[in-house]
């Protein structure tokens, strides 16, 4: 979680200036393409909704010209498909500012599992950057792939109590997890 898209130096939640609340996706293009990330982005929000403030506007922030072109093409294709205007902005990323600690891995922070994660990653920045913590946060938020849960839970570094708590919290007994990335 962070802030980007504006010009205010070192924004904070209470002094955001002209930035937007965002998250940055680090991805391996051999696993998922930028085009697929864009497809998921368009599916995950209402692109016709006008933002009531810059803080919460829907935006794609691109890193380079190739990403800009793909984002613009995907926006144009969506506009053609839905037959209406698309309000989502496409802007260059000049800088991404990490949000305050209390915004990071929000679901995870609101469980006792965070204490286990902190034993593995004692420094906040380490667990913010951790793929394991991201997976935990994703599962706790209701995302994940059923077929990989059993493998994931064994690789997250949790104690037996932590594994049982995760299973309980994500409702693995009968409830289905979903993930838009397949």
C-alpha cells in the first residue's frame, strides 16, 4: 500500500496532497503477463465510476512506454466492449511512496498470525516485502487458490498452531477460496 501519481513530496495519509492511494504490483512476466494484470485490473473495479476525490481515483500508473501503450489499448478495448466512457486514468509513475506501517498487510495485522510472521521477519520492511506475508494477507482477505492452499500453508513458516489458526480464519473447512489469477 502506498501513494503515487502526484507531486507532493513524502505524502502521508493525512497529508496526501495530489496523490492517490495505490499499491504496486511486482510481477514475474514469465508467470503472468502485464496484459493479464491489466485484464484483472479492469475486472476488479467499476471503470465507469467517477472518483469522488483524487485520493480514491481508479488509476493505472505505468513504468514505461510499453506499459502505457498496453494500458491505453486495454482501456480503448474496454470502452468499445461496454459502449461507454471509461473514467479510469492512465498516468506515468514518477515515484511510489510506501504508506505508513498501519496500512501494510492490513488483514494480517489484525490477526495474531502477525506475531508469528514477526518472529520470521522482525523488521517491518522485511514482512511488508515478504511473499509469504503477502500470501497470508491474501488468504485472510478471501483470496487464494484452493488447489495450492495445502502446499502454501506448509511453506509459510507457521507453527502448527499458526497453521490451524489460518485454516480457521480463512474457513478452509468447507468454504471455497477464490482467486482471479488462474
